[in-house]
C-alpha cells in the first residue's frame, strides 16, 4: 500500500476536515489520501468544504435509521470507497463497540481536551470547554487518539496543551484550542497512522 485511503466522518462545521484537506494539499499527508467525506446529517457545512476541495461528499443520515441500519449503510459506503482509515473529525454520532472493533488501529478521533480530563458520555463540542471553565483549570488542550474502545479508549497519539485565559468564554476557549492544538495535531496524527499502515502493508 503506498497511500492509505481515508474517510473523514463529520457532523458539523468541519474546520478539522479543512485542516486535513489543507495539509493534504500542502503535501503534509504523503502516506494518506482523503477519498471520502461522510456526514451524519445533510446540513453539515463540512460537506461544502469537501466539495470545494473536490473530494467526494456523502450523507448517511443518522436520524432516519436505527443504529444497526446506520452502521450498515456507513459500512457499505466505506467499502465502496475501499477505505483503510477512518478519521472522526467532529463526528457526533455514537458508533457501537461492534462497529469500532472492525477498525482496530484504523480509527482516529479528535477530542477537545487533555484526555482523561473532560471526556466520556455527553462530553463533546462546546460542552467540553464549558466543563473546563467551570472546573477552573488553567490548562486544557486537545487529544488525538485511536478509537479501540468506547467512548474515549485507545492509544493516545498526540496531545497539546493550551492556556485558559481569565476572560475566556466557552467560545473563545474552543477557538484557541482549535487554532493552537486541533488543527495542528489532527493532520500530524493522520500522517502517523497512515505511514504506519503503509509500512506494515508494503512487503
Ligand atoms: C471539534 O472541536 C472536535 O474536537 C469536537 O467537535 C468539534 C468539531 O468541530 N469533537 C468532539 O467533541 C468529540 N467528542 P469542526 O466540525 O469544526 O471540526
């Protein structure tokens, strides 16, 4: 395998997807290729970003289906695009343990805190930053990890600390964590995993 085929799964704005696409275009993802962007809802702006970069964008609507039908539909798309690696980039639909177990060391997630702080059930998006401010931490950050267990299990690939400032709101903190940590770490972690896979599968 020269390049691992990547699907990026999204649910919202897609700024992390944009960081991945920009990294790819800048030659910073030499062992991977983003072949599909898949959203769990058709209103996700991330779909627009994918199309702007000429990457196939599709929707598997979580709302319309049971968990198992959703995962079957998702698996069919992933197989059709011969996907090797999944990146969860702000993908807010829960995946079952059974689904996750079929992607050992091949599913990457980004979380906007320093795991094990502020993670687990109900901790996503702005809620993570609200919790960090409520607790009064002075340092937070982002974590990129392999998803081998639900919800935040698996090997930690990269972490980066970010300062919390006295006047922060959840929104200003979220923005700083994205700019200083998420958009930097996710492309680096994607390349790490794709390189490991490409090296393992090339005789
Ligand atoms: C990001 O901050 C990501 O870390 C978070 O959702 C946001 C998506 O933003 N993910 C989680 O909270 C997962 N538990 P984006 O759509 O602009 O990339």
